[in-house]
C-alpha cells in the first residue's frame, strides 16, 4: 500500500475524543513563543525609489536609530542593489534586519530596464533559499533568510500621477514581493493635492492591474484596524531624525520657515500608520505571505521547469521517487540520444575530412605530375639548347682552325717571294 493511501486513510479516520483531565499540551503556544524568542527573528525590507526621496532617512526614523551607510550619488551607470544587515534588540526580542536599497534607480536617461536588477535580486534570494531546501542535509533553522518580506515603494510627491517607470516596476514586482506604496516627502504638497494624488495613484494601480499588499482582515483581532488602513494606502510619509522641542516634549519633526511638521502627528502625515502596519501589526503576516505566496510561486515554477509534477497524466498522485526515476530515465534517454547524435556527427565529420584529405591528396598528385612534366620539358629544352651551343662551338673551332691554316700558308708564300726578289737584286748588281 502506498504511503499516500495510508496517510489518506489516517486522515479520514480521525475522531474527536474528550479528555478525562488536564494533559498539558495547551502550553504549546508558550513553547513556540519561547523558542521563537530564543532563536530571534529576521525581517528584510526593500526600498525602491529614485535618489533623493529620503529612503535612508525614513528607515532611520522607522527603527528609531541611525543606520550607517554611504550616501548615494546620481552618477551610477545602472541600478545597483546595496544590502546591509543589522542586529537590533528591543526588550528580550532580537531582530536581524536587512535593508536593501536601489542605488541609482531612475537616474539613467534610458530607464527601460531599471526594474531588471531588482527582479534578478529578488529571484536570487528565492533561488538561494530553494537550493538550501533541496540539500540532503538542511540547516534551515540556522539559515539566514534573505528573502524580501516587504517592498516600500517610494513615490515622488509630484501631485499629478504615477510615472511610467513606477507603474512598470511595480507591475514586474507585484508577483514577487509585498509592495507597500508610500508617498515620500509628502510635506511638499498641500493636503487637498495629497488627497487627490492618493486617489489618482489608487486608480492608476487598479487600471494597470498592479497588485499591492493588502493588510489581512481574516484575523478578527486586527480585521478592523487593517480594513481601515487599507483605505489609507498609499501612505503619505515624512522622515526625520531631528528632534525639536514642541511644548514640553522632544519630538521628531522638520523645521521650516513657515512652521514645523511633526513626523508622529497623524494630522501631518501617515508615518505612524505605516509604522503600526509594517512593524507592530503585520510584520509576521508579511513574512508568512512571502513564504506561502511569493516563494511558493517561484518554487512551483522552478520545479515545473525541472520536470517535477504533483500528478501523472492520469491525475494520480506522483511520489518524489517516481518523479525522480522518471526524470532520470528521461535524462538518460536524452543523454543516449545526444551521444548517438554526437557519434553520427563525428562519423560524418570523419568521412567529410577523409574526403577532403583524399581530394587534397589527388590535387597534390596532379600538381606533382604537372611539375614533373614541366621539369622534364624544361630539362629537354636545356639539353637541346646545350647541344645547339656545342654544335656552334665546334663549328666555330673548325672555322678558326681553317682560318689559322690559311693564314700560315699565306705567310709562307709571302716569305719565299721576298727571298726571290732579294736574290734577283743581288745578281743585278
């Protein structure tokens, strides 16, 4: 009997029985709390927005501290994601906080691909967690979860509408991360303009199909406050680490020539609402949504790409072992097919190479024969020319000998005539 069938029968045969007395498993929630507190918590925030919208200042204000970091410039050639992790302690609860900022976002002339580094970063964190899950020896309890739990999307306080860059980026991110849109530096526009701006932003998000994070209303303890806060999105916030004395209290505020803006005054901005929803009420839901929704979507798509399925073609449950064996056999079949294709290709290339070599050898032989014949013809011509020259030399020598003979004969005849004339002269006298 398959293990899935046994599990199904156990589930169907479950009965509810009363207890005769106290057992003690009602302390499980306390045990979970104690274990969670001892292990600590992690929370990862991604801040997306153009340079100069006060992302770092808002983070300092939210967590009431001063995070160390280098100021961003407007001269970045592309979008770079900078991650910093901090250990925070409040009462007896420890929090490992990671803040990821998008350096150079929106500073380029061509902003078409500005969202790609952000998507790649989020996918990289999902992939790292998936690889840890797939290990034979897993240490998930000690693994530093770097998956993004919340994305604070900073919107410039233009008072008009969302930029195309904002719409495209949020559309690409909404299936990968919990997006909470906020209007940065909201004290730059008036209250009436801010109200219209919020309505305009919400309308554009809905018309473009952008799914932002909705605070959960299924828990009765927080349903009312979350439902109310959903109506206030996007939050209009102001950040400041400067404390001013207002009345008898020191409060975080921004001082202007025309007056003072109090960060924690709900009549001035939505900072308190953001802090309540992000940290004090829904932090665990953001972590849960990241794992159960966004990561599960990535994991399912990734495993389907690898060939894993929950059911076979007959809609019957598939075990991991069967899936592995099927995938292994498929891989071996593809490997053998590729090996055969490579062997055939190798044989074909060897034949083609042999044909090329034979053709080259034939051409070399023909060229050798041509050169040999040419050499023989040249040699014959030279021999004929040499014979002709020898004949000319011999003829020349014969003519020279004949000329020398004639000259000697002429000389002898001339000498005898001279002696005869001398003798005649002597007899005359």
